[in-house]
């Protein structure tokens, strides 16, 4: 069954989600950065890598091969840019 789930992310983190998940949104909720993804519940989980970079900060190595998926403006005033490094392995 196709379902939309949200996953919390932190700087340079990996998340377990079903293979082939499609990221649909990145945003802030209650002070945490999340990605929302369409997933097929019957597919096996894989590890997926994300990278979060603050405005004005030097971009870590994980940004270069990754795909930009969005900018998150936190209520605190901080602004983060989120990259999807894709499935690992």
C-alpha cells in the first residue's frame, strides 16, 4: 500500500525507509526537521542518507553528490538546507 510517512532528520544522518521512497516535502514541526515521503509499505527497508547544512556554513562532503530537496526556516530564525544522498548500499 502506498502511504506517506514523516521521518525526523538531523545533520548528516541516515534513515531506514522502504526502498524507492519518494521524498515529497521537507519542513519543520515542533522544532524538528522532517522529510515526508511516499513509501510502499511492502518493500524492504534500506538506509538512506541525508545532509543538513546551515546558511553560511561550509558544506560538508556529503552535499556534493546529493540532491537538494529543500530549505527549512525554523521558528528560531535558523535556516537549514537539506540534501538527499540517496539509498546506501
